[in-house]
């Protein structure tokens, strides 16, 4: 059990590419996507067992997620739920939560973890966090880099350099934006690049130094929140300070510009449930047997979610069919990213009942 490690779980975003199941009121991290009774958020919390106590586990989320957080993680103290006033990008959200953590423990090391990823190997994940903690204690900002198994153009990449302060901790040579296909294939062949999964470990003090240096408005806001933490003034200070924060991500705003950045290669069975095609791929690997209410004749590669109705698919290939109480989605797997465009259209048309 670490004496210093804190966990900061991110619960922003609405998962628009998993519409119509994922909605503002029940985003993807709070859905039982695999039918095993566990949500992605609950699995993220459970994965920390034996490494981080509930008392040192924090969640930053919009206010509308508060009840879902309490439902899925009742063991986390209510005071550890940090509410962002409105979306400003995860750099601001993380900075807000770091202020709350630093007010309680200025020497804390924080693991920043998205709540909407799949990790198949929890033990390997905890080992990676422990290695990252060792480097963070020596002043490095650490990211977990996923060992790639394909030339995926949907992820950013991290190029690793020489091994550093502990086994399996390497210097980051550079961050690479989402590449073209040829560049992704070259990076996969080279063996020195990892996927950037947005998981970070650093001491609170070092992180705040880099905020001050690279996101000075957000840094100033965080410092004012740190001074007000635990006082009746906190809400008023937050309302004023939040408007001054830079609207960006911690990847672009801090990690790509900071000094002393390291990476831990993480072969942890990681999957990003970014759209229906990726979810279908995970489900198909786990269980090849189709649900009883899906009848396929001369069809292949069809993913169906329909809890209430029997779905018969005849002579079709590589489709996603999602049925909820008020919507039906039929989509080719190779166009699964475009589900977001449907959500944007509903927003433009004021169809809030479907969002």
C-alpha cells in the first residue's frame, strides 16, 4: 500500500460516439456495456484496490454526474467529489482537483485516470502505477504508454528514449499527434512508440509548477483555489477563477511542453471504448456466442444491442444495430466515428429529449 499515492478519476465527457445508449444523463462510463453488472467507472475504482484507499481517491466531474458517482462508488467520501462548474477541458478540471488534493497533502503523488477505458489486466496496471510512482517521487511527470498492437491512427503516440530511474521507466523523447497511416505503420515497426492513453502520475507540487510555467492563467486559478480550499469562500473563488482558466487538455497544455517527462510502457490489456466498432471488437473477443435475441442468417460482423426486441439480420455485414427505448441506430462499423455527427445534428435541431 502506497503511503503517498492518491488517485484522481476523471468523469467528464458524454461519450457521444456511443449514442443512443450514452446520454448526458447517463454517459458511457456509467453504463454496463458488457452485461456483467459493472460499469467502466466502477471498474476503474475497483482496479485501485490494494494500492489507493477510498479516502485518497478523488473524482472530478460535472455536477450532473454526482449521483452516478455515488451510486457506483459509495465508498469514496462525498467530500472527495470535486465538481467542475462547466467544461473547460481536462487541464482545468485536473488543476481544480489538484488544488483540493494539495490542500490536504502538499506532498501527494497523484495518478490521473480516465474512467471510460477498459483494462483487462488489473495486476499489471497496478505494477505500472507503482513504477510510475517511483519516478514521480524523483520529480518526473509520468505518463503510461500503451504497448500498441496495430498501426492505429486514432491515438496520439509517445516516443520513448533511454531508461531512467527505475526498471521500465523511460524518458519521453516526444509526443506525436494522431498520425497518418504510413507514419503509424512506421512507428509500430520501429518499436519505440506507445499509444498515449491519457493516464498520468506526478507529484502535486511538480504538476503545479508546470501549470504555472505553461498554463499561467490556469496556474493562477489553481493557486487561488488552493488557498481557499476547505473554507466557505471556495465556491465563490471557483466561480471567478474558472472563467480565467485556459481551455485545453493537460496533454497539449502541460505534458508536451514540460521538463523531465517519463513514460512507463503498459501492457495491461487496455482498450479505448471510443465508438461502437471498438466496443464490438472487445465484446467479440470476450464472447463469440451471439445473444439469444439476435437471429443472424447469412450475416457476419454484426453487433446488436437490443434488450427488449428480437433482432433478425439477414445477408448483412459489419453493422452496428443499437436499439433503446426512444432511438434506433444502424451504422456501418467503418463509419462508427460519424455517430458524433448525429448527436451534433440533434443539438442543432434542439432535440434535447434525445441527448
